[in-house]
């Protein structure tokens, strides 16, 4: 999808196939953006000190163990209220009570821009074009699955009006407690004070229709109960759940829910996530056209070095329709927001068309998360973050992929292949994805690894408190609703009034970067590491896109941590070296019958005296796969080697022979 509000699902049907794709999706697009541009009118102000008491009172009133109520809420929202705005699946408040009809009614217009070719290989046709259509009318509640309308049931059970459940935190918690108590009664079990007796009710609360997803969800809730949790919420209140490591839930209660068994299929998922096989089709259309991925034999043919994080820019149902369309494009996994359910679409040995860069596609796995980049008050659930982290840990262990931001990339960190593709590259998951929390879940928290005079810094603002103003979430130039962010802005001088640094690839005319939510020209994100160019007071300068770029980094409220790392600079005698968007072999490496792919530099230069943090050293490789018949597919591997570097917001590549590497 394009660069603005549709950056996640990559590309679209071939040009001549667009009408077919639209037809397939017309009835599937019931549920497009379940989001709200700003908190709705009537959302309550924070009640300092009251939130913990609200959980205690609701638990007592409905006979639910307080630890169960707190843990369920933590898994859905981490106890945040989000100002009364809905999640991507239409969930409101700390208990994530779903009311998709209202969320759809309040959703702003869905808009789009951008031209990325998801396959990213000019050896065959470009695949861009059609969008999933926006529905003409909001569906009725009866047309939606039960998991998207739990707020209606909570209102019936509690007697609290729906509007209060959406906008009042105490009412929302009360409604969630009523749902849990009703699930316990429906199972025929008493309202026990022992948390271990509530496994079935918690599994039912997930709304999942299959036993594996419900069991995984409930297992996560009880993991929270055993480990405990404490955090400051978005209303500024501290909520705590004491650890109870001895709690051993009765998992046998799951059978009584009558849920469908997991779907059969060749899934490649860890046992700790609920995963089903929904295959992407490999079909030939005639005239040499085919879709929507390529057959391969990874890792025997090529190593898998990257995991690419996307958001879908569509709801779950539409996402599944898209990936099953043979005229569309593909990725390996989709993750559902409401409960963290995972669907696998491609065998990991095969190559998806998702990142807009063929070199990266051929060496990566793509994960699409149900969500919307330009909806700052639309939020991802803890359940989805946790499922995603478990899946990524599994993939990293299987393929030896380091768990760092040189290898776990956002789609917005993937470089354009050549100068002409830079402006159309996608920008998801964007500045509102919580990379710091994600890496905590990956078991690799972003912490200092060097002292105050370090030559490298890793971006790490406090996500909740760091709220830079972005524009363009609803309309161009209009400020987005305030929201936490893991990204910092980069200026030409150590002052907030100084212009933002320029990205001549995005804007060849030399215009300044902007505060646009999709403008990555002057942005550094959590986990990305840069070489320090200078420090001055509360400001730190790093080398970025061939220039010195400043961001505010006060000692008492740091937005980066000091780090160790390898850096590179042009070798002696070179004033500058070219920078590339892909690491392709030299011309002499190509066998007869395989067209030579140009090694074209991007419109940037890495200048003498500048330093950039090093990721991998990799041989030049090109996967030749331009036709449906995979018998002639081959990997071309050359003698030329490249270093991956953190060059701007996106990574880039330089030839190893052009640079020298040292420890910062």
C-alpha cells in the first residue's frame, strides 16, 4: 500500500488486474479503519490515585479476583484508557470493550498516497495500484463477529450505558468485570476467590473462536499474574499487580468452551503462539504474469537476515482477503490486534513481496500487524505485541538473526532500491510503534552499554512522555492528536527553532523535511544507533544522510542512551564514497542468461570524516526469479562485499572496499 495512511500492506494488484482485486474486496471491506482522530467528546479527565481503587471495587462487586481483572486489562491495554479513543479493533478503555460500529462511525476519511513496488525488482512488472475500498455504509452490529461488540454485552450485564463504558474509565472496568463474571457463570463454576479457577473465563474473554488462540491469550494473562506488573498509565497513575508465582490455573476448563480446534496446515510458528495456515496463492495468469510471491529454497539458497515489521492499514478480515488474492502481494505472517492470533501465509523458504526492495525481500520475513499508522489514538494491544515478540524470537533463533534494529527493521527502515524509488517507499509502522516495549518483550531491552563519552548513541526516548507534534494524520498540515512516540526529530543546529535536516532523496529540490507523520527525512527511531558527531549542552549531533543532525538529549530526560559499536568511514584518500539501497553483485558475477542488475548509487554521499554504525557484512547477492516456472530461478553471488549501515532513518549499503571499520 502507499506511503501515507496505507503504508502497511505492500503494493497492490498489477495495473490490468486492479478491477478484479477491487471486486474481490467489495464485500470484505466491512471493517476498514477502526480508529478515531482524537478522543471523543465527553471523555473523562484523569482521576489521580483512583485507578487502582477502581479495579479493586469492580472486582469485589462482581466477585472476580482482583489479580485476574488487572491481568486481563494489562494484556489488552496495559491499563491505559487512550482518552476514550478506540483501538484498531474497536476496543475502548482499559478493558478493551469492543464497539466496532461506533468506532467505524467516528472514523475519519481514509486517504492514501505513494507508489512503492512491493516486489522491488525491475526485472519484471511493477506491482502497485488498487486499494481496499472503503465501505459505503457502516455495518449493523449483527453483521459483526461477537469479538467486535463486547461493549454491547457489557452494557446489558452491568446496566451502564454504552457511552459511559466508552468514555468513563471506572465504568469501563466495571463492564469488563461483569463480562468476566458472566463467563464464569456460563461455565457452571462458582465465583471463586482463587485466580486459578478462572482460566476458562479468561479464555472466553479473548473473544477467540479457536481453542489455540483462547488458550494462548489466557496463558499470557496468567503469566502476568505470576510475574506481576507495575507501570504509570497514560493518565499519570501508578497501577501495580503483585507477583503470584505459585498460581497454577486449571487449563482443562478450556474444553468446556466448545471452540473450534486449530486449523490444520504446515505452520512454522513457536508452540507459544496460536497460529493457523491461510496460504497465499502461487498462480499464473497468462502473458507471463503470476502472483503473489516467489518460490525459493531458503536458507539453503540464501540466508534469512532480516525481519520486517509492518502494519496492515486494514482490518483483519480485509487483510486476509488481500493476501489470498493471487493478483495482490504477500508476506509471511499476519497478526490480529484483539487477541494476538497469527496467520501464516507463506512457507519461510519462499520469498514474499512486501518490503519494496528485492534484496531485502529475498533475505527477510515479513510480519503484518493489524493497525493504522496515521491513527495516534488507535492502539495496538499488549496481546498482539506479545505474540509478535514470541514469533520474532522464534524466527531469530531459527535463522541466527540478531535481535537488534539493524536486523529487526520497520518497513520504514527499508531503503529505496535506486534514486527513483526513494520517495515512494512505505513509512509503516511509523512513529507510534513502541519499539522500546517491543524490545523488552524480545528480551533485549535498550539500555546503555557505554559511558558518557561514547562515540555511539542509541535512540531511546521515554515513549509515554515523549510527544512530538506530528501533522497529517487526518488532513495535510493538521496536527495529529497528542500521543507517545519512539522517534526524535533531527535539526540542522542545536535548537528546536533550527530547520529540520534535509533528505535529498525524498526531496531532490532540497526542501526542508516536515513534521508530517509520513515524513521520515529527519527522523531517528528507538533502537537505531548513530555515530556521535558532537555534543553541546542538552543537544547531541549524529551523522545522518551525509550531514550533521542534532536532537535534544538532556542528561535528566535523555532521548538516547550511550552505546558501543563498530563504525565505518571512507578509507584514506577518498573524499566520499557512494551509498546503495541494495547489495547486488558485480557485473562479472552474472552467468549467461541472467541480466546484469545495475549497482546504482543513491543520491547521497558518505563523506570523509563522517562515521556510521555498522550492521552486517554481506556478499553481493541477487535472486533471479522473474518467471512462474521456478526451475530456472538462481542466486547470483559475487566477490564484492558490502556493509549495511544506519545511514538515515533507513539503512543503506556501502562497498567494503570503499571504507575502513573501527570500534567507536
